[in-house]
C-alpha cells in the first residue's frame, strides 16, 4: 500500500492494547489509535474514519457483539475481532454481523499482520459481492419496469413486443434519457390513469 493504513484498536485493558500496538508496529508502518472507552465508540470511530478496526473483545456477549458491530460499521471497513474463547453461535453471529476476521485465542503479536491481511482481503471480496448483488437487483428491477412498460404499449397501441421495445428505446434516445427512466415514467403515468 502506498499510504499508511489507519487503524483503530478497541481495547479497554492498557497492557493488551499495547501488545496489539506493538504487534502493529512490528508488522508495518500504521497510523494507530487506541480507544479504551466504549462510551461514544461509534462517534469516535466515525470521526477517525479508519481503514480498519481491530477489537479485542475477550469474552463478548451477543449484546456486546451487536453494539460493537453498530459502532464499527463493518460494511464500511474491515473489522477484525479477537476473542479469548467462543462457541459456534457466537462465531456465526460475528460472521453474520459482518466481521472480516473473527480470531479465537489469537491475540499474539506475530499473528496480527497475517490477520490484518486476511481481514482486508475478505472485506474487499465481500464488498465486491455486495456491489454485484446490488447491481444485479437494480438490473432486475429495471428489467421488470421495462417489461411492464412494453406490456402497456402493446395493449394501448396493439403492437408486438419488439415494436414496443423499439418505441421505448427511440423515446429514450429522443429525450436523452435512459430506457429504464422512460419505462418508469410510462408505468407511473399508466398507474395514474387507472
């Protein structure tokens, strides 16, 4: 990476926080900030807007996990959580909450860099998948609207599907608008005239 990675470490215990900070210093040149207070955590993380959040949660409860998830915004940045012990339900909850890495009994300085790399890679992979899913949903919704607009034209003008599509396309080009926009306008107008 060309710029320094900004990392927020969430850890109450000073000794454990320093262990993480030392591990990060050994792993690379990072801009590290430690947050020990859970009060105002979301606001403080948002102000800092880090590239990555590392949480040393010890033995988190489901409520703590949910609170940390809301505060760290794992859909916006990679979040790695270190816990002392866990069970299947807690692991599942962490993954569903969007944690990029959920490391059980893994708070050792020599493991921090590989965990960072894995968390960042997993976050980017999931982010790409989220974008692809959103684009696919949008395309499907647009297709539905276009099909509905074609149906309206076919009934109103007594034309076939190809002619209806050609008319929509020509109208979009003549108006300098996108085809889904023209189709949506036609559908909305038809709904008003019912």
